[in-house]
């Protein structure tokens, strides 16, 4: 059976990346047991690009999920890829505390608080 990081690696195949050619995949495990995958979706207006992590989170939340176990992220990088700051803030909103970072061959688990010790709240 595929692990969460395997699913993130496979999700890269659906990345829409005509500009950067840099494919990112994510796989988000909800407490319901369902897994939501995502890939990055770019736009000619570059700032409208949606990262893989946020694609997966928005898919899950829009299906009614609110509680999560972990998210895995993968890209073809030398060291396991790190999420951008915007994605970390969105992970913080939904308390996605376990973050599995990967490249094509390695993985390592960190906690969201390692990556984002303080986040914006209202
Ligand atoms: N990207 C992600 O999908 N996730 C991140 O956390 C960082 C960056 C994407 C956005 C863009 O399509 C490409 O990587 C290069 O920045």
C-alpha cells in the first residue's frame, strides 16, 4: 500500500506547471481516514498560482473535513522540500501538526511548530 509520501509523489503528475516546470505534490490525511491529494496549479498571472499543499487542503475542507492527521509534500529536490510560508499559515489554521517532507527518495517528519513557531491569529 502506498504511504502518504508515495501519494504526494504520485500527485506531482497532475501539476499544472507551464511556467516553472517545478512539480509539487501533496497528500493530506484527514481524521476521517480519507486522503486528499493536491498538485500546484500555476497561472499566467504568476501570483495566482496555487501551491500543492493548499490545493489538497482546500479540496478536503470543501468536502467537509475539519480535522487532520498529517500532510505529506514531495518535489524533485536535493533535500526534502519545504512548504512556503503561505501554506504554513493555512496548515496552522487547520492544526495540521504532522508534516512529512519528501523528495523522490527520502522523507522526514517534522512538526508544524518547527516550521512555523508563531502564526497569525485573530
Ligand atoms: N510551490 C508549491 O506547490 N508548494 C510550496 O510550498 C512552494 C512552491 C509551487 C508553486 C509554483 O508552482 C512552484 O512551486 C515554483 O514556485
